[in-house]
C-alpha cells in the first residue's frame, strides 16, 4: 500500500496506521512546517517528505492507495469572526488536496475538517461524493474535539437520490476523563476543551489563565491543590497534551512545549483515525 498524506503535520495518520497494524510500503508526506517534519522523521525516518502541496505532482508518485488529509480549517472555524470558508487564504488549500485526490484516484481516502457552515459542508460533500461521519474525540479521549470525516472507508447508506452517506459507527466510549490523564493535580471539568495550536504557548501568568478560563471558556486549567485554589492553577504540560490527543507518550519529546503544543493542537486524535482505518478491507 502506498499512502499520501497531505498537510501531514507530525504524521498523525502514520501513527494511526501503525496502531491499526495496517502495513504500507511507502508513506509520502506533504508538509512545510519545519518542526513538524523534524518530529515525523525522528519517529518515522522512512517517511518520504514532498514539501509544499502546491509543488506535489501526481505523475511523480506511484499509484496511491490511500490519501489522508486534514486541510486547513481556520477559515471554517467558529472561532474565526469572518469565516471566509473556501475563499479564505488557508482553507482554500482544500482545492490543492482535491486536485491531487482527482489525479491520484486512490482506492481509499479520509478528509478531516471542523464543523462548518452549511453551504461549505454541502459543497465539500458534493465534491467528495459522500457526506461525512461526525465524531467527537470525547468518546475515545479526555477532550472535546468535534470533527467531520469524509471517507469512502467502511459502511455506507444511500438516500432516495442515491447519494452516499458514511455510516461508520461511533467509536465505543472509553469513559476517559480529564482527571485520568493528568500527571499531577486536579480538575473541575469532566473533559478538556479542544486543544488549540497556542495551548503550549500560553503565558503561565495565573491571572491570564484564570481570566481566559472564566470568560471565553476556551482554555482548560489544572489545579495543583485538591481544594482547587486559584493560586495553584497551571496550564497543561506536554505529556498531558499528548494524552489528550491519544498520541504515544514522548512522541513530541524532541520539541519544547511551545512547538509541541502547536503540532498537537493542529493534529488529529489518533484513536478516531484508527477507528475509521479499522474498517479498511485488508
């Protein structure tokens, strides 16, 4: 099997393939972020790096059996005030994925993105010839991470007009809670908020952390004391961020917490991708 991973990041797709025991001959990765490539090559030195997706040409590749992609989500995100969608500078890179998808014509594909406005959702679904499965990482991890996965892997059903819907079942709930993955301390939340790319960059000033925690709710804090006293709060450490994304512990150990947080916040929850890949016919 030849795999092409676009917007590969730190190669979460490769972790998931190995977790499933799926054998592959070549893993081609398109990525431009230097520290993402460093982590990938440290853990998977046989990865064939292709660089910028705009410069990847299908004629330079062997027959591709599986394409994996998590095209940039920033212009779809509910956290973005303008939400330019496919017209946005970053999310428009979807069309580079789609170009290679059509040129390579793989047997299988997975495309991941955030929950998005209805018009973009419909447009992408029509292009991919399937509606996605929606899975929240909270079923397999200690974090809420609601995502859409367009794929032709696994079960399907058709509507009255013959249009395909992905019918992969929801993962079995592992009943993992935030307290379970902490290296120390306590929490007042059952699950973490979705990790973001700036999770590892957050100023450890307690006043800042507390303000963000109480106002936007977009940050989860840890209390080092059981009485949940405010003077004992801290952000997640690197190992906890890896656990939240079900990434192998120490996978990002060659990076500092800032760079690791950038990759983990931008990555996939491994056990969700593994759940989908387990439906591949081998």
